[in-house]
């Protein structure tokens, strides 16, 4: 599945289907709601680096929205 990402180095959106997951797990938050924890890692065609994102930093590919390219990121692709 192709997902949209924002390169934190150049601040531009790119799409990739060549991403990988790290330690993804469904957990219960403090209110008892299910949420997804872990990391999504992707090679960036714009800067040539690798970026890691938390699931909540990614746009839903079914919603048609893309991540905010203007959002301030720490240079590693997420918090």
C-alpha cells in the first residue's frame, strides 16, 4: 500500500509503498481506547535519508489527505 510521507529535511510530500514497520502493537491508552504504537520507517527519495514516523504522524491513505508539509519536525521524521 502506498502511503504519503513528508520529508523533514526538505519539507516536501512524497509517496512510497516501500516502507517497513518497527515494533507495531495495538495498546490501550489511559481511557481504555485502542491505539497503534511503534514506528514506520521509509527511505526518502527527496533527501536520500531514512525517516521514522509514529503511526499518528501519518495520514490515512483512504482519507485522501496528505501530511502537513509545513509542520515542524525534528529532522528524524517524527518525535
